[in-house]
């Protein structure tokens, strides 16, 4: 079994339905899941919003957030995830934005900002975000980012379950 099949099995077991809001990965997170069995049970839809205008129009990312923090920021990825979740039947969202090539201004190449938002029954939405740097050529960075986002979804959800169950007595 490959890693994506393990992610798919976990999501099916825990009834997680995903929506993605992808910039840098341009749909690769969703495509990775579609490669696994049972994808129709775990993927609701995917938004690819590459331009700032698309992020604002399709996901309600606030222009002020982009101006204040930059397009490659955890704040933008969090707004992307919330916007995607609001537009789908999913109970978990993954969003990412980043850079894969050197830029005159901005973060170093390979910088990726992620957000995961879990909308679980009888609980306040749980939001996680982080920034990571991946090495490699453009498509290597994109692939590593997509795989990381899915693997991290499993770890974060498992942590939420453990926290909800409380200490073992």
C-alpha cells in the first residue's frame, strides 16, 4: 500500500470529506487523492486559485490580508481554506500558497504556506497553519507540497481525536 492509499483509508475510516484550495500545487493535492481507491468518498471538490483576483473572487480572500501579509502567507492560506469550506459539503479543507522559483521580492523559492481547517460535529472549527520550505525544482516542490499536505492532514486529525478523548486513566 502506498502513502496515498493509507491517507485515503484513514479519511474513509474517519468519514473525512475534503475540499482543497490550491494555488502553487494547482490541483495536485486533489489529483493525488483521485489516484487512490474510493476517492469519490473522500474528495468533494477542489479550487485552483492561482491569481490574487481569483483568490478574492472564488474564496473571499480579503484584499487587505494579501496586502498586509503577502500572497505567500499563512494568513492567506487560512482564508483560502475557510472560503473553500464555506463553498462545499466537506468537513475538512486544505489550502496552500507558495513560490517554487526565485523571486525578486518575497519569500525564498520552495516556501509553501499551508492551512488545514477541520469542521467537526459539535465542535468549533479547528484551524492549523504552517510554513515549510521544500528543496528541488519547481515540480519537485509542488509534488512534495501535495504529499506533505495530505500526510499532515492525517497527523493533525489524529491529534484532534486524541485531544478529544482526553487523558487515558
